[in-house]
């Protein structure tokens, strides 16, 4: 293998592993190096621990960088396990500058506090649009792809058009890492996927219940037959044989039911496949919340793409909410459901 290809494969291995958060130590003068990996990356590579040896020579163990082996397939597997990322920006759009008192009163319901609307100012905000692939595998399969958008500053799921369908957007230069929103988006995506798959799950439950009923009917008939005397010739009943036969039938029924449960068990996979970070100039609005003797300032955002305010985020369940209660001490926002459980 010539030096150019070897250097390219070394750069590829280092780039992919570092992109996944790994730490690579590999001197240019050495034919082998070592990488310290996180748990998911080590699992994908099939390594026993959190380190892997990287080598350009065969027979040294670890990850062998060679076109004749499975090196490229391994790199592809690592790349496919992480979402693709694009960064866009939207040139300034019209920003509402007044009338926010009425807009706030119309949009929000304040359940237990007084709220005063303060000053507003333009503020550039990143919106993270995550695309997810959801798969449920059982005796049948269900899968779907969908996207959702999170305001990276507030953490709220918001209405947002597909950014790739906006003709106004422009490519944006690489920037510092934005606030992490994958955990928020994944939690929201899981709930959305389970809701969308409701009909599939109900169908699987119905099929499981139908097959369980058929098994119970079949083995119930066998148990009833074991209680009936033989018609070919009279034999005195043997209680031990009858009990043993019943136990055998019951054990076989239990085994069949366990096999049925395993066949209909649902294996769920939710994978982020793409992230689009779109920078938008919004109007940031300050509100002052008075809850008993405590006071605190919160921030709302007016989105020029949908031309409306965005919701607050519940401090307990982290869901977006328009009906907001506030805690007594730290005046943290809560949705009505979480406030009712306290």
C-alpha cells in the first residue's frame, strides 16, 4: 500500500474517531497508535475495553487500516451511527416590535402568577431541526422518518418549517458548538414515535391476544381429554399418570406462551439521522413574573417565520406549554399537569 493511501486512511480513522469524541494518540513516525473511546463507539467496534489499537500492519490486533479488510465498512458503520449536520442562516426577516402585551395575553394562560411584559430586542437564535428514523420490530415491522425543531436557546419544541425547503436560507460558516439539544429532541421524538405507532402496537397486541387464546383453547382441550376414560378397553384410572399428563400439558402450554411472547416482543430503535442548525434573527422578549413574594425574569421568543410567540418550557417534564404555573420559591415555569402533581 503506497504512502498516499496509507496517510489518507490514517487521517480517515483519526477524523472519524475524534468526531465521535475519541482521543487518538498516533505519532506520524509510528506505524501504530491507540485510541481511547466512549462506550457506544467501543461497542460498535466490538472492543473489549475502552481502548483500541490502530495499526497499518497486519497481525498486531485492534483496527487494521487496509483496503482489503473491513476497515472502510467499519468507518461507514461509525459514520452512519451519527447524524449528518448542516448549518444554515436566514437573512433578517420582519421582526414585530410592538403590541407584545396583547400577544402575550392572547397566547399564554398564567395559572398562579402576575406577569408583566418588559423590553424586547433582536436576538440571533439557532433552531435545531432533527430528523429521526424510528423502527419497531416484532412479528411485523413499523418504521417512519420525521423531524422536529427545538429552539436551542430555550429548549422548547416549536413550530418551524422544513429549513431545507426555505428558499431564503443560506449556508452559514462553521461556528462554535451550539447548546446540545439531542437529549431534548430524542425524548420528544420517542413520545411522537410511540403515538404514531399506536395503531401498529394495538394490532400487535390484538394478534398476540388472539394467538394466546388459541393456544389456551387447544391445550385446554388436551387437558379435558386427559380426564376422559379410554373407550377401547376399561382400565382403572391411574391418578399418578393423569397428574403427570396434566403437568406435561401445562408445561408445554407455558413454553408455547413464552415463545409467543418472545415472538411478539417489540424491539424499538430510534436513531437521529440528520441535524440542520438554522440561525434566525428573532425578537427576544423579557417578562417579569410575580409569584407571591418571589419575582423572576423569564424570556420569550417571537419567531418571524411563523409570526408568533413560542411557548415556555416546563421545568419538570421539559415539554412546551402555553398554560403556565410557577413554583413558589424559584418561580420556575411548570405545565398544568406537573403543577397539579406537586
